[in-house]
């Protein structure tokens, strides 16, 4: 124990030295003197702990170097930043943006947000109220991806009639309800993680749906406490509201704590033509598959993959 106490300040000193060296090198790359010839590059990924000069890196990458694809990953609790300095920059070419634990301090949205076409929000950046701001302000947004979102008691309501969003992907976000209330241009929807209740509304162009659920029997709260989850589900849970005009459906339901009720689906999937059900455990009752088959009278292709029982 005494040796550990002696080594701790030494390690901390080297950590500070390494961080100062890292910051110095990034500053030399992104913030060179004005007499240095400007370069242009398309993609940049910054992964760091939060520091006061991070906003300068962002502004330089987008406004000075003309980055088109930018990823900012902050290894600390979510931080807010005002992107307004970029409104003074000329010829901003940023089209694709990934933010992890880094979000905009909203008031009036920065002008360049209106030109973004692809946005990925990870961890603290993917909270529902931040997603709403993005969908409201990014008028040209086509592709939105949410990843590794924290536990949220509030459902995700996607109600943006003027949105041009075509692709929505929710990946491992602990959201218990998703409402696709009004997304007129949405063509593809994918959801992966804990089983999530889905309600469809005005989605006239939705053709491809992928649902990949893993039931663990519990969920994490914001305080990292475990909350028991209901592990018995009915298929109708994933097809609430107005029947979507889905043509291709990929469905994967996994987890030793999960069981499907053989209950009928009220919604008629009249447009469904291709159905793929992956990794069905051998010890599951397959009657629920027939109820799904009965809800799709014009189905043309059905593929069911049955996986063997694990020997572990």
C-alpha cells in the first residue's frame, strides 16, 4: 500500500505531462500561425477529455480547414458549447457531424446547422431534448443516428412534419418508448438494444424496418441502479398506432430473460413482402411467428433462422 501511495503522484505527474504534450501537438496542427499555408482535409476525429480550448479546435477544423466530416468524442460528462463563432466563417463545408458527450448550448441555432445532412449523437449528446433541437434546426438533415444513450424516463417523440429525415437509427439507447408521430420522408428505421415500445403515425414512405432487441431483464437508471424490466412481450408492442407501409422487416429477439406472447397483431401489415427473423432459440414456442405471418397477407418471402442452444 505504501508503494502505491508513492507511485500515485508520479503517475499523475506523467499524465499531466502527456496531456500537455497532446494539447501542444494538436494546437500546432489546428492552430498554426497565419503565415503557414492552409491545408484542406475532409475528415477529422478528435477524441479527448474536456478542456477549455476544445472550442478553438472545433472552430479551426470547420472554419479554417474546411472539414466536411467531423467527429468529436469527449471522454467526460456531457459538455455544452456554443457554435456561434462559426457563423462568422466563410465557406463552411461541414456536412457530417458526430458528437459524443458534446452538445450545442441552444438558443438561436448556428447557421451551419441548417446545412448538415448526417448527424450521429452518442452518449450524453443523444438525450431526447437534444435530439428535438437537432431535428428542429437541421433543415437538410437526412440521416440521424443515436448511439449508447443514457437511461431516460421520457419517451422519444419524433414529430417533425417539415423534416427531410430519411434514415433514423437508434442503437443501444435506453429509451422505453419511441413515437414516430410525423416523419413524412422517413424511409428506413432501425432500433437495437432493449425491447422498446414503438408507435407509428404519419410515416407514408417507411419501407424498411430493422428491430434487433436483446432482453437482459433489467435496465440502468441515471444513478446506475438496476431496475427490473418486464421480460414477457407481445408482438403488438412493436406495431402500435397506424400500420406502417413496411415492405421489408428484419426482426431479431434475443436474451435468456425474454419470452414472446403468442397474441395476435391488431395492425395489418398489408405492404409487407419480405420478412427475416434471425436467431430464434430452439426452445422457444414459434406460434408467435405464425401470428406475425397472419398479419402479412401479401408476404412474398419468409426466412426464419433457428439457432442451436448454447452449450455454455
